[in-house]
């Protein structure tokens, strides 16, 4: 099969309460890896973003095995990207009747797996 004819299996996690910049640092590490190797590396990472990314990768693997009949050992992470979700604005009150905004960011994680040839 050619590259554009292959089927990609996707999984999406939305509204993860973390900054997309911090989650992208972890996502860039596992891009292009085999699924088992990526999950093993995510288990050992100290970053907080490793846990939701591992959950999305495991969900994509389950989708591939149950819906398409792919073997877990042939799958690799073809694409993984982190989009910005909605922001919540809180405020911290300061002196002289002023307030400073606190931005609580969120993100959406998308993982696409493909089968190695």
C-alpha cells in the first residue's frame, strides 16, 4: 500500500487541564515511536503530562485492535499533536482595588496510529 492509502486510527482527549506548551514537550518525545516503546517511556517520565498522553495512546491502541483488527506490535505513532483548548480567567485581587488575571489553560490531545509495513 502507498502512504496515503493507509488507514489511521485516532483517539482524542479533550479539555485536559494543562498548558498545551508543557504537553507538547512530552508529545514531541514519543512522535514516530512504536506503541510499546512509547508507553514504556511515558511510564518513566517525571512530567505530569505523561499520564494523559499515555491514556490517549492506550485508547488509540484499543481502537485499532477492536475496531480494525490490527496487531499491537505493528502499530506506531504516526501523528500526535496538542491543540489549545479554552482558557479560564481567574482573578487575584491586589492592592488599591486592582486585580491581576490568572489564565488557566487547557488542551486537546490527538493521537493517530498506523500499521508498519
